[in-house]
C-alpha cells in the first residue's frame, strides 16, 4: 500500500506482532516491534537470516534514544545530534526492554533514526521501537524499491509500504563511538569524509571475522544470484559468445554486452549509490551468465559502493 495512506494500518500490524516492510532513505527495512521477541523471531524466519546476525532498532526521533537506553557516551550523543535523522547507525548498550533475540544475544544494540518521513510516522504511530534489517533474504541484494521486497520476500511480509525508490540506495554507515576513537563497522550512505569532519579520526574495521560483529560486513554478502566479478583497469572484450552484463560507473562499455547499466553518467558517487542495487536487481533479472562490475572512485559514498561490489564478488570467489 502507498506509504502515506497505509501508516495507521501498518502501525497496527506492527503492534500486533506482524511484519511491515517500509521505505527508509537507505533501503527498505523489514520491521517488527523491537519489544516483542516473537515478532523479532519472525524477521529472522522471513529472511532466512542466521540468528547470530543482530538487527538494527529504529526510532522516530533522536530524543527517543535516551528514553529507551538511558544516558549514552558523549561521542555517541554528539553523533546522534549531528546526523539523525540520517543514514548513521550507532552502537549503544542494549536496554533490558529489548529482548536479546533482537541483538542476537549481544549486550550492545544498533540503533538509528531514519531520514524518511513515512518511516518516522510509522514508528511514531506504532508507539514502539522498530527492529528492521534490510527487507531481503539473507545475503542477497538489498531492496531499494517496494517491488524488490515483494519479489524477494513476497508472502512472508504482512504489509509492504511503497514510498518509491529510496534516496540513498545503500545501507547506513555503522559506527561504534563508545571507545576513545570511533570505529566504523560498516561503510555506508553517510560518507566517511563527513564522519571524519564531525568527529576527527576514525578507525575503519577491515573485512570480516568468523564471529561477525556486523555480519553486513561478512566477506560474502549483498550478492546477486548471477556471478559477479569486479573489473579493474581495461574492460574485457565482449563478443566471445558469453552473455554478460556490465555495470559501469560512468561510461557505457563498447557494444557486445547483453545488458548494460550505467550508475552515473555525471560521475557522481551519490547518484551512483542511489542506483546501485536497482541496477544490480535488473542485471540479475537479465538472464546473463556473468556480471562484470566496474569499481567507483574510492571517495565519499563510492567507498561503500566498492565495499558492496567486493562482497558481492566474494560470494562467487567463495563458491569457487
Ligand atoms: O540502512 C540500514 O541500515 C538498513 C535500513 C533498513 O535501516 N538496515 C540494514 O540492516 O542494513 P541489516 O540488518 O541488513 O544490517 C544491519 C547490520 C548487520 O550487519 C548487523 O550485524 C549489524 O548491523 N549490527 C546490528 N547490531 C549490531 C551490534 N550490536 N553490533 C554490531 N553490529 C550490529
Ligand atoms: Mg542487510
């Protein structure tokens, strides 16, 4: 249903323990009442998400943070103040009201206030914090349109609110600012440069680990079903009879590809990020044998684009 007119009904579904997919400025989320362990369990089931992968709790307003978790460290409060509502997820102590299933048993909780009026209206109307991962099956492409959600999760969701394509197109940046120097756990829609400008030097946690602190940082993740390879340097010649798709950053490739997507003819990383998953969804549906993807410039949100492309490619490296 349309995001504007569906809020009241969707909020009632959330309060009753149901699942509501809703737009945020980053990607569509699959929401449930974060105070309700059974509702949260349904998220894991619908996504086929491993229980060790904790959810992000969404709030309607920055002022709700301390109401839920009590006082937070000054650096956390400063980041919330500066960037909320917006594509920044912060790590705080898990309050007792939030059942451990939401945080996969961690004593910390990821939390953010999305910068999307309908999402905030939904959370406000529900009157509860909303746990929401991206509304895709585990490991697959994140949805940036309501149609992506319906295609990927279909009947597993009670309501899908359609707010059109999402503005940022890539997930939030996750930061743990509880220690002496903020640690970026996942690159995302809030550019590293903007973060550094606000808080000074940060550490970017490289790669992944076996017991993931942020499984969105698993080496293999965010993957289309079609094998994907990141090309650097010269573009491989097409025309060997293999149906290939090409994801270009700025310039379309020479003829010979079965499907081509150009992320930003103007060469703008923000525009490219907004179109990334939509383009990958289309290439994935184009019936090609392989997708070649060109890296973005390693600046601003371009870093997050390249991070997602590397992880999509790693799925296929891992599969051999
Ligand atoms: O933009 C976004 O963040 C979207 C929208 C819907 O808000 N959500 C999203 O959720 O990307 P998800 O579940 O796909 O990714 C959340 C990431 C996961 O990698 C998870 O491991 C990490 O957040 N995370 C959650 N709780 C955590 C915690 N306590 N400590 C560290 N990482 C955590
Ligand atoms: Mg996700």
